[in-house]
């Protein structure tokens, strides 16, 4: 699933979920009515699409001063690799 920010010709912005880009193309050619005014002159707004699956959590940040053997902190990624 992927969400696009869409904007109609009147400037209303809204989000719609699609299965993928092909699904967006199909729904757009079939007519994507703006929920505010019903206009179908809708285009993708400039926005990086958010993908609807869980993003991997960023690695916990270890302090820059962390020693090569690990800082001993519970969240230290160096320690968890040993
Ligand atoms: Zn509109």
C-alpha cells in the first residue's frame, strides 16, 4: 500500500491509499473525485510517498564517545553485537 497526497484543481489537498503506482494510474484515469468539491482534475501533490509497511527502526544512537568495545550502556549497539 502506498499513500499519495493529491491536490485538485481548486487546491484541495487530500490523501488516498493505493495498492501501488499502477493502481493509482488506473484510479486516476477512471476519475479520482476530490472529497471537498468532487472535481476530478486531480494530480499528485509534491510529496515523498509514504510506504504502508513498517519501517525498520533506526539503530539506537550510541554516543560518539563510545569506546570500540562498547560503552556498556544497555542500548549500545556495539555491546549488543558481542
Ligand atoms: Zn477540490
